[in-house]
C-alpha cells in the first residue's frame, strides 16, 4: 500500500498515530444495525395492533438480540451491537425520549409515476431539552450479558445535530429558546453527556454518533435548502462541529467516540450525494471525535482527497462495502480503493466497514440475511489481508 504523508494537512495535531489505532476493536467494524428476523417484525406488528404487551415484546426482542449477538460473533466481529432491534428507526426512538423533543416516524410516499420518495420524520424541539431518564442503559446491560470474552459492546445514538438541521431555527421553540446560543446547545450537550455517563457507568466504553446532517451538507441541493431557510451551509458546518464538541466535552474518560456520516439509508434508498470536501476540514480537523465511519460505497461519495484533513491520532473507517445491494464487491477493487485512500491518510489511520447499517429502520434494506453475512465476512477478510489481522 502506498502512502503520501505530505498530502495531509499541515494543521494536523502532532499526536502519535499509534495512540489511536489500538482503541478501535479491530481494523474492521460495522455501523451497527442488522436486518430484523421475521418473528421480530411480526411481534412488533402484534404489539402495534394491541395483541401483545410491551413486556411480551421485550422478551421476543431479547431472543432476537441473543441470536444477533451469536451471529456477529460467529462472523468474527469484535464490536458487537444489539442490531438496534429495540428501535423502529435509528434516531427517532432515542430523540423522542429526551424531554422537550417531539417526533414522527419516516415513511415512503408512492408518487403518481410509481416511484417512491422518502418523507423524513419530523423532529421538533417544543420545550427545554433535558435528559429525564436513562435511554440505552438497560438495553446495554442486556447486550453485555450476551457477549463472549474478547468482544466489545458498541452503542449507537443519533448525533445532536439532528435536533437542529431538519427544521432549523423554526424547528426549535422560541418560547423555550429565544436565542439558540448558548442555552439550546448547552442543554442538548448536557443531556447527551448525562446519557454518556450513564452508559459508561453500566460498562460501555464505545459510543457511535450517527450523523446524516454533515453528510447532507455535502449535497448541493441540501446546501441550497439550508440557504432557503436562512442558514449559511458553510457556517453551519463549523457550528455543528462546535455543537458535537460540546457533547464530547461531557464524555467520560476512556470512552471511544465515533461518528458515522450517512447520506440516507432507508430501505436501500439514499437522500443525498456529494463529495466530503465542503465539510472535511470542520469534520476531521475541528471536531474532537476519535473515529469516523465514512461512506465511500459509490461515486456519490466523491474521492478520498478530503482525508488529507484527518489529524494524527484519529481513524477513518472506510465504508467501501455497500449495505444497499446484495451484489458483492470485488476484493481487488476494494484493496485498490484502500490504496487510493492511503495517499491522503496513513494506512495505520484507516480501517474498513460496510458503508452503513443494514437496517436503519425496522423494515431494513432490500437484501437477504445471507447477503448481510457475506458482506460482513468480506469486510473482515479484506481487512485481515490489508492490515495483517491487526
């Protein structure tokens, strides 16, 4: 693998690259969500129809999570999630449990020509944002009780930027927050910090923030929409980096914080396209995140040049394997793309993963369980060949 260290930004901090790499469970990982088994989807529907209780649904979720953990361990993953099996949608179920936040579920609308379009969920801040209860702690405790030795639990939660980007200033109550700065950002950061500390006390040292908004700000149409509601997309990028940093400032010592950059992943559809260049400096240099899961599964993601902003001590996890289709990637093509990425960031600061989760909502992407297994096995095989099993 070739490397061109000169291509990296001169502003990168001078910390050791060796310090960051061991903090990741392996040179391979996955984003977190997994396809739901049919019996779990049926149970969720029975619960929605009033046919079973919440306690009965949780017992069925417990069974599904045990099977999902066993699946991940059999495949060879070291970072283990609960597949997000207790959620209907990757972000709404979490945000809805914060005081002061109101949400709706996403849905697919069929247009007159038969094509489908995603109607995003509504997220509105209607009051003061507070962490009134632990959100993921009991789920984490159950997950940790299923793990074998040598595996590490990972919890994914939505990025705090979700509470601003969807509606902008008009999506946040002026009664609760006449001015956004500093009260809104500090309240959200404190609420997230409370959850991070609760998770850490329950034994979690690896949390991933799922963020669509910084990736959406790579898309020319999304950037124009931001301007249309009165936001400067360039200023917004730096504001969001600062917003995330306020959350990072509350994290417990020793907790690995990663961020997944997503351009939309609803039943094998996407919402945005665009090179990372417009957000790269703020995302990689300004933000105090340890690792970035970056979507690079097709031409929509652009090139690897933005990785030149990756500072020493951070990891870029290249999402080169698509979860949207069952078609298997060519091993040599993936290795060649890793080599291209290593022109801009040292190979020891890179890792490999699928581009997104397999089921950002309960229905999941339009692939099979066997596709999911083969994709994860492919990630591990390539990573072992490239990094020698490190």
